[in-house]
C-alpha cells in the first residue's frame, strides 16, 4: 500500500509471476519478509511450506491407487495449512507486523474522535446506574456499527485468473471498500445511525452490504474494482497504492453510470467523486488542492447539468514522507478525524493496509481487513440476513508515528453548505501547519509549482508541501514562495 519500489503496483508478487500457485489462498508476501526480520530460520521454513507443491486446493489427479493415497495425504496437509492461515496464528503474525493490539479506550480519559464524533471516558461510567450517552459504551456502539470488510475466501474466480480469495493481497481494496461503505451509510441513513440489535434491518443497510458482495453481479465487489483498476496496473494478486485505488473508485463509478447498455448498467454511487490531487492531475505528486470550481463542475457533470450541487465524496491521496511520516503532519492528520465530514484514512503499515476511523491520544483506531472469512452473499431483499461478519467490536490501535506515509483521506459532503464547512475547516487547519499543510483550498485552480522547504530534503517529496498560487483564496490560505526548480524528479509518485 506504499509507493516505495517493493510495494508498488508492480510488486515482487504480481499475478503473472504466480503461475505455479494461482490456486493458493495465501502467497508469500511482505509477511514473510517481516517474519524473517524476527527469526530467519522460521521464515525459511514458512517460505518452504508456501513454495512446495502442497497447495491448499489440489489440482493434480492420478488414477492409480498410490496416486489416491498421495492426494489424501496432500489434502491432509492442505487442511492443516488452511487452519494456520485462517486461525489465530495468522492473527498473531499480523499483529507482530502491524505492532498493534486491542485498544482499551477506557484506560485513558482523553477524548476519542470517531469519524467526526467525540466521545470521552469518565469516572462516572464505572458507577452503577451511570448513563453517559457520550462515553465509552456509546463509542463502542458507534464503532461496532461501522461496516467492516475483510479478506474473503471461496468466491468465484476473479476475471481470467484463478484467484478465489484475496488473502494477503487485497487489504488496500478492502480498506477502500470500508471507506466507501461508510459514505453510503452516512448518505442513506445519516451519521447518527447505529446497527439495530434485532431484525428486520433497514432496507438501505442491507442494500449497501449487497453492493460489496464478492461477485461480478455486485456493483462494488473486488471483481469489479480490479476490472476498473486495470488502467492503473491493478490485477488479482497485485499490490496497489492509495492513489491508484482512489482513481479506481472514480473509474468504477463513472463506468457504472455511463455504461452503453442500460440492462448491463450496475448501481452507481449516489454522489460525485472528486480525487483531490496536485500538478499533472496527481500523476507526478504535487500539492493536493481542493478547488471549489472543480468540485462544482464535477457535481454538475454528475447530475447532467440538472443541479448546481450534489452530494460529493472527496478522496485525498498523500505521501507524507519517505520511510516514515514526517512528524509535522501527525497533529494535522489527527485533527482531520474531528471534521464532521470525516470518512477516515486509508493507511497502515507498509504492506498491511487498514481503515483508520478514529484517534485517541497519539494512536489511530482502525478496522482491520486481515481476518479471513468465508464468502457471504447478502441478498438485497433479505432483511433478516446474518450481517455479523460485516461488523467488529474489537478496537485496535496503531501509533500515528508508525503509519505508512502513503495514505488517503476521505470526506463526504451532503450539500454545498457541508462542502463550504469542510473548506473552512481545511483552511483553518492549514493556518496551523507552519507552512506545510496536508492540502489547501482555492476558488479556482491555477498552475502550481513545488514549494521548496529549506529545512529538510524529505519535505520536497511530500504531496502536501505546497499550495496554490494565491491569486484567489477565499478561505484564507496564505501564499507561498515558489521554488525555481521544476523538475519532476523532486516529486514522489503517489
């Protein structure tokens, strides 16, 4: 999920390089590299297991009796390996890599921010009969109502590949599905919605889950996302960064809306999609700039000119450092969770994407896509469906100073007033940034050039290091000096 060479779209483990093991549910990935850093001998054993011919799904047949015996033994190994992959051992390995554990949010009296809502633990909560609607129980109810989408196994093969699971390569896609699912919840049911304890469920809730089912028939499935992301090098079994997955959502939403054959046209997002980027449409990095005129044009195009404004989903891909996030950006990232429009952050550690939905003190609270679950198809009219696999009450945390510098922030604005409020908050945040905002706001987009930061060479590689040319800045964004050097090699590709 990072943009460093070993974790880019053309990773060390592309689908085309796995011709001998396409049927496996788990491939050697960055997990093996991290385990090797812990204990090389165990890593070697792990690698041998996964490069052997003991595939999880046996595909060779031998008509002889000895062949049948061999196949039976192999299937026994496969069953044992599957239990390792999907059991607690894999969870412990993942926690070792992420360096995370379950969070006890009640152990601190600090505020908890969850997608724009504030909660706070208090001593009164521990007293019998206490009813604090803004405390930890309320937070946990809110957190467990967020839609969690994880690795799945057992779905139909993706496109022309033999992948029937996304274990160990689909975490960025799953994280992005979670972010978009929250946007749909906010749009259809409102931010105050909580998952009911009893059925029947709301029809809108069930229909949202149906959209993220693991089949081509479901509009926002991993199958359709991979097809839409082919222009960005996305294939089954490959890694991709936040910028590519954001563009993939933009492409999928447009394709669903503009399909030539109405009977083949799938559901589309009920909101416009705005990828906030910098120079060269973000292809060469640059400063992300929310442009009011661009947002208005995107809304008009979305409604075919019928409305001047529509609900809008903003995705802001960023690269905030090289190996680690530059510390100056951590307070700014933290404050974005306080925005009422917040949809959280796609991020995590290198090679292990998560969906960060909140923050307490210096730690991000997140939903983890790395649990392996069997495929579940939620029918759009089944209001009694078992939806437990789409929710989680276990809160996990990750220190903000350990997250991958390649990430994407999401916002949902219901109307023009909501968008204006986001712009105002972003401008206020920019004034606190000491000249290095995450992103800036302008009325009309003007040509920009990178801003030179004399104090650190790292800063010249950061997507949020510059702002517009300041010719029209209605939201109070200050002007910045331009660097005379305009070479593209200063910018890291998102």
